[in-house]
């Protein structure tokens, strides 16, 4: 989840999921205005196949009128 505050126009939001070796697994993009947002990754790669259980890294990048902000974190996939 993330909050976008005090935006004067739509901001480009990019999402990326990486495996622990740094390989890109999935990605997405949206345009958002101010507000609270929740993104759910269903444990699928870019082709819609389920990934192996384990720890994955995510990056959320927002390009707004005041610059670019990036957040990183991890998510666990279990079945």
C-alpha cells in the first residue's frame, strides 16, 4: 500500500517484482491522483504463471511533478 498526497496532476506509478537473483518477474504501470492505494500481486510472472514459493523483492516508483520517489520491500509467496 502507498499514499499519494497533494498531487496537482496524475502521477505515473510503476511496479516491479524481482526474484532474489534480481531477475524481473512481473511489472505494471498506472496513472494515479492523490489518495491511498493498495496493490495486490497474485504470485504470477508476466506470462500469468505461478512463481515458485519464496521471497521476492518489489519496487514502487512514482513520477510526480516534484520528482521521482522509489520504495523497496519484500514479499513472501507461499502455497
